[in-house]
């Protein structure tokens, strides 16, 4: 019989994974907090940890209540160079150290309310995209790592890397803490932006020192799982062992190309028609588990109810349900109490499993035509600059967009 909550002796991430436990990650913070009015789209930086700690704390709590075993610090894009890039005021007003420290404190506070771990996270940097040296890029990661060590997080995550080389540099820095290191790339089945295959990427990450490897962001769950199959095969061929981790988007992206959802015309303000349902999440969780992945979470678009669906699908394996399931009947069973009889008739699993949801948009195309500018590391448009983007720079980009659209 399934119970609510999970009371056990506190164990680290590797002990849990080594024991075959399912570890459920959290969801997307920058997208969720942008919608709530606490993050600015564009820079996507996490100064809300200082400016609005109550908002960050509440989102952590909702993920914890929904079944998350890991409170990942809200430090996405919290590197010093990102916090001062293109007119960003955060580095000068607060400092990267203050943002990272605040994020760690909030994550630890909420993690201590449950049996959750705290993961310190770093992500790709403007410095790498601007072709700064390995030493310069590693120094950026080291500043964040110093905070994570000071705050004694439980393990490290290098996430959201389009180039495996930069992810390797991040792993090499993070493993200096002596803590377990996870590393995830935001790539699809075609590999990183330099064409390194998913299998080779996985091998490189493990050889760099990562004990957990996988995929996060940029693509939908099914595309990410296809990429994970390739990573798993690459590790097996190289006779290397590592735990597998996946944290995809909560958006359907079958029309994405090499660079993922940021190429979609709907990014970032028109993605809502693509949101996965909770029932889609059941399928994702089951397929991830069947593939042998035991660290299963989400990224952009993942709200707490999505994580609850993952936890509910894997409750038989985990032996318990999250607290949030107290207000959510299995497969819509709560609808048995609805006033309208035709809604009560939907209180069954086969109804929701077979449903093909309508978009409600009569003239909505089923697919988009992604922007394919072919811009990656070293391109002039990606070079870091401290001053704000100029009006002329924007005019040049608008013109380029017109030219690309007309082709």
C-alpha cells in the first residue's frame, strides 16, 4: 500500500542512485518565475534570490511538496560574466557572490523541510561563447564553486551546455570540491553544436570526472530520451559506468532543429500551446525509468504539477506518494465528486490516456519553421559586452531576421 511522505535516513545522491532509488529532480525556475513577474526574459538571470527570496522559496516548497528530492540552487546564469553582460545591472548592484549565496541559503532552508538534497548549479557562460581562454572560463566557474563549498551543498550540477568542451571544463572545476558531480548538456540526437555525438559527449563528461551524466532543456521529453539512448550506448561501448539523468522541457518540440526550442518562433512568449499535460508526464516518467534512468526531473516549463505526475507514475517503485497527491486523485479520480455528470464520466484512466487534447486555436499551424541562423561559439553576435545592446545592433539583427525569413 502506498503512503504519503518518505521518512528515511538521510543519504547522499550517489548512495541513493547506487541503491537503485529513483531521484526526482525539480522543474524550471527561470520560466516559472518569469511568468510570475520575478525574472526578466532575455538575461534570464536569478537576482530574484536576493530581490524576491519569498518567491524563490515558495517555488522550491511547491516542488518539494510535489515530490522533488533535489533542491537545485537558483543559480542558473549566475556567473559574474552573465550578470554584467549587455547592460545587466546585477553584478554591480549585488555581486555574483551575493546572488549565489542567497540561492544556496534558500535551497538549504527548504531542503531541510524534507528529505531533500541541495545541488549547486553552474551553466554555460558568455565568456566561452566569446572565445575566452580555458583559464578565464574556469575562473568564472570557480567563483561559483567557492560559494557552493562555503555553503556545503550536497552535490554539484553542470547543466545547460551546448558545447561539451565547456561542460568538461565545468566538471573539472566542480570535481575539485570533492563532492559528487552531475553534468547535463542541452543537446539533441545530432549532438553538441560542434557536432560531437551524444555518445562521445557522455564519454567525455565521465572522463572529465562526472559520476552522473545526461540531458537537460532545449528539447521535449521524448527527444531527450532518444538522446539519452545514444549517450547510454556510447558509455556502454566505451565500457564506462555512470548514473543517467534527464531533465527535459515541458513543451512539445518535434519541429525543433539542432539548437532546440530557442530557434522556435514562439520562444519564449508563445510556447503555452505546446505545454505537456500531466498525463504526458506519466508517459515520460515511465519511459525514462524503463530506459534505466534513475535521476528524472524537468527544466523549462516544468511546473510543480508536472513533477507531481512524475512522482505519481513512479510511486509503485518508490513506495510512496508526494504530499501534493493528497489533493490529486489518481488518474482523475477526484472528478467522481464533480457536480456535472459528464465530468464525473471522465474519472478514469483510459479517458485521460487516450485523450488527444485540442489546441482551441482554429488557425494554429501544427508545426513551426525554426530560425536557423547557424550562430555558435566565436560568432560576432555572441561576443560578450558589458554595455547594453545598442539601437544599431538591434536594427542590424532585425534586418538579418527579415532576410532569413524571406529565404
